[in-house]
C-alpha cells in the first residue's frame, strides 16, 4: 500500500490523499482537533484505547477507518520530522561553535609558531655574541611568572591589583602563547572528542589546558567549577575566608584548599589563593586564581600541620556564551606541587603535566558535560535512581577511601605503629561516625570506632587496567568472604559479630549489577552480590548474601585517567540513599619516568629491605617494559567494638598482608613481560613469567605433536597468553620435582580443578587422579619422557572439592625452555571435560 502524502497541515484544516480514489480529502478544524486529542492520549498505532476513542467521537464517524489510519501515520511522520529538524539545528549550532573554537585554536597555534620562529632567529644571533648563560637567562625571562610578593595583599587595593595581574596572565595562557602548549598524547580532537587537551612542554611547574563546548549557561558552569570538591575527587576541603566586591562587577575571594595525597607515601598538599571572578567586555565570564605569597599565609599552622604548601600559578576558567545556547569553556591549570618533598620514585606524579591534566583539567570538563547531559535527560540510570543520588554515592566512596589513605588527625585518626618497621600501617579512629542521616538506626554509634589497615607497594611491568579488571572480576582470588561478612554484619545495628562466630561459606557466585556510569564510561558504579550459605544447621534458612556498593575506574586499556581504582563498601540490600559507607579498596597509579632519566632501581618505604625486580645489570632500554612501574595503595577499613579492638587489629593486619600476597601472585601471573612485576625477591632464572611460559607451551606442543595448539592468527605478541587463557580445553602445567606441583593453569583448568591461581601451587599432580588414573599415568610416563608427548585415554580425575571430572582424551607433553634442550615443566590438556 502506497504511503499517503500530506500536503498541508495547520490548526484549521488538514488535507490527505485518498488511498483508493487518489483524490484529496479535507478534514475540518473540528475533525483535526479530535484526531489530535486521540493522538495525544494514544500515540501507539496498535492501541485498543485509540480505537475506542475514535468510536466514541461522533465527528469522526464519517471518515473511513483506513483514512484515519493514514492521518495518524502522517501525524507520526510530521512529529519525527520536527524532532529531526530540531536535532539537526542543535547539532549545527554545536558544529558552528566547535568550528569557531578550532579556528581560534588554529590562530593561536600560528601565533605560537611565529613567536618560536622569531625566538629561534634571535637565539642564533645571540649564540655568536653572548655566552650560553646569558642566552638561558633571556629564555627564562620569557616564561617567568611576574612576582607579586611586594604587593600589599592585606588591603583591597593591593588585592585588586594582584587580581587584575592574575587575569591578564591567565588569559595569555588560555588564548595566547604565554605557555608552549602541545597536544596531550592519546587525546586527538575529533567529532567524538570531549574537547581539545594540551599540556605544557616547558614552563614553571606543571600545566594543562582544555577547551570544549558545553550545553550550559556560563553562570551555571562557573558555579559548578568553583565548587571544586563536587567534581575534583582529590579535593578534601575548600574554604572561602574572605569575599568582597572588586568594584568592577566582579568579586575577589581568599580561598584555602586542601588536597588528598594519592598514596600513603607522601604528604598531602594545601593552597592559599586569591580567586577573582569577573565579566569581560565581550560578555565572557572569567574565574581566575593564583597563590598568595608566603608559605605561612592563610589559616593557622596547626590546621595545616599534615600538609605541604604548594603553589597555584595563574589558572582558571574562561567561559564564553554561544549563540543559540551553550558555552565554550577554556580551562587552565598550572601548579607547583613541591616535588622535592616526596620520595624520588614518586616524583613523576608531581612533575608531570599529563598527570595534572588527567586528575584536574580533563575531569573538570567531563564533569560539566556530565551535568549538562543529565540536565537534558540524555543519561538514564538503573533502579530508578536520580543521577545526583548515584553521583553522591560515587563521591562518598571515593572520599571515604581518600580519608582512609590519608588519615588526618583533624578527622580523628591516630597511627598505632609509627616506627617504620611495619609493612602494614594501622590507624584507628575512635570518633568516626558512619551515619549519614538523622536516623540513628542506620548509624554505628554503638561501635568503638573504625580501624584502617593500609599499605603501598611498587609494581613493575603490570598494566594497572588489567590488574584492576582482574581484581574486579575474580574477587575469589584475593578476598576472604568471612571478612566481607564481618564488615557487612557490623553495619547492621545490633548484629555485631567477630569473624568465626557465625561460620559462613562463599558459594563462589559473584553477581555484578550495574547502576550507572559516567558519560565517557571512565567510571562504573555497581552493586556486587556475593552469595553465601551458613555452615550451621540453626541458621540454614537465613540469607548470608553480602551486598557491596562499588566504583571501578580506569579499567579501559585506552583510558586517560590518572589511575585505576576499585573501591567498595558493604551496603544494606535495601540500598537506602542515606546508607552508611565504610570504603576499602585498591588504587594503582602509573609512574611515568622522564625520557632522559636513567632506569635506576629504587625502593619505597614499604620495601626498603627487598631487592628491586629486574637485574640491576640490565641496561636501560633493553626491555620495553623495564620502566613500566606503578604504585599500588591498599586500604581496608574495619568497624570494631572497644572490647575486641586487639582481635580486630590482628585480623586486619593479617588480612591485608594476605591480600598483598595474593595481589603480588596475581600480578606475576598477568605480567606481560618476562620480569618480576613486583618489587621483591627476584624469581629464579628458571622461572619464566606468564607470557614467556605461554610461548613455550605452544611452541613445545607444535614441536612434539606437529600441529598448533592455538589458531595461527592467535600466535602474535601478547595474544598468545590471552588465547591460551581462554582456551576451551583445560591446560595445566606441573613442575618436574620429585612431587610435581601445578605452576600454571588457564581459566578452564582452574574451573576443572575448582581452585584459584593463589591455591594452585598447593595442588600436586597425584591428587587429581584416582588409583587407576595414577597407574595409567605411570605406565605412559616413560613414553612421555622418551618421545616428548603421549596421549592419555578417556578417564576420570578429581577436583579439589572432591568432584569427579570426566574427559574424552588428554594430551601430555614436555615444555621446553628457550634453548629447546631444557625441559622446564610438563603440560597437560584435558579435552571435552565435564563434571560427572
């Protein structure tokens, strides 16, 4: 049936083409009004309610049902056309604004190129007439920030002078050439890009810049960005001590800001700044900021005792309104974080402009865009929760984790062991309140307080995203279900119990229920349900499930975040908005060495007595992974009753040590490089890492059996380990010791044995076979050692849980080392296995 065409439609009448006669049918204004009412109430074409409404409307009785259907079809088409036209107009406005932004950026880059050419010519002339020191002085003078220490910052006139100077310097960085900006690696601008991002190539301190288009008005954007704790996770506190009008429609504020330290190995930072908000002649709104001179300025020394005073160089936000709505925003962050005050191995975190961009500049722009999308209704979350509520949960989890890592005295924390010999730091907070509402039933007022066990360690050759993904997806590999159960029970008033008082087992089932994610998918918010069962008869019918609220970030291999995190807290299964949260978790921060720095091996406080991973005799640059280092920070919080403080302290220390041991073993298993991933004792020369072992397994299989274990297209680079791990057959490797123990298993192998990577080395080869299986293996062992492989007939083996596992066939072969002469271990492949 041909689609009828609408030639005219307005409030007075409507004309459609008749399907049978081809003539045009005119509808009266009353008929159109009646049809519009029906459509408004029942827009769906198959609605029975629509048919009922049509029958109940006498004015529509003289119109053929077929023709009414055509009118509704045309009505839907017109509505779709209007929506599409509106969408295209919005897209066109955005593209126009972005094109304007790109043209301005191009003009700025051209000016920068011209300036560099002139400076280059000037430098060439100077080299012939002056010495190098004079040349260096002339170069430094071009980028040195003007000093304002002689200005009187104690009166409004002096502050206004500083504010105007700050404004001029900030604008020269945001839209001018005061800083030599270079495009941030991995952040190419394009249609799907959040914005344009750049970092400083050479300037005082570290600096980053961002600009982009946001669908919000300038005043709203300024309000959001000035509330730094709401979007900057590292911001602990922001206090405005003084605010007064600037006399030109703007305001001047004296602001004290505290920042969390990202690890337990360095002190936190604070800032004493002047913040100037004003409107330019062209209608642009500016919020600029800089530090005031003097390390002792600002609040009392006592309140800042645990902080190192850092410096904000002229920075801020330039927000320009766009025609048709929305704004173009320029963000500049330039800081001097006093890197001298941190251990040398951590200084890349404080000397890298890229890190500042990842932690401050990019999140600022992303957060504003997130709010804009939530305001427009583009973001939809699960469980009917409002975006603001879920965002608050994420912020509370992150803040609670930061507070645990930093342990400020002002918050009531005190260190139990501070002699520097302990690998795990224990801190206690007897005044911490976990209630987030006036409802005392949700609080923990009956508890003695909160105990935190935390530690930091250096990892090597372990991608942070891969490790956090593994920790998230394989909780059984590192977590103790009874400890989770203890924390969860402690959050319910009146059900406090020390681990072991209510024995519970973990069924192994972990269900991840997503709640929401940020617009750029860099952070996930989810609820984890751990299914448990009671081991006592009297509690057999009581639910032992545990629910955890969890945020996970930086798990994308291409993510541009400053770190990868997994932070979680027990939560009631009803998931109330005001739930008390006690966050624990992991944070992994990559450490980027400077290009010209040598690959020196250093240790952190935690590992000062251990040997650094790779051999120190290895030259820098020999291994592509040698400088791939990162710092892992672990913090776990436990509520305790005063009477059981010592018991909980012992349990917490042992548990965190156990988690550290598990993480080290996991890191070694997933390390893509052939060297130890953790700072610790080096493995023996005959102990290859996972990727090397995977190559040996596949090459030896091909050498002995004359066929490939994996598909040919899966044999390149790191994909060997990935495909071996995901292979459908259970592949196991055991040592050649007098009592062979398993040293490797892929995912199918772990599933067959019903074990984990952590417990795998405790399983001997003879334990998985029954008596007949052991006899069959012994009879074929001579053949295996002589010809390098053997086929085992169908049989039955046992998992670590005592369950029988049948397999149709098994293959065993010798795994040869790189020299093709040394037998490193034995490999087994169980084909088409299943539980009996």
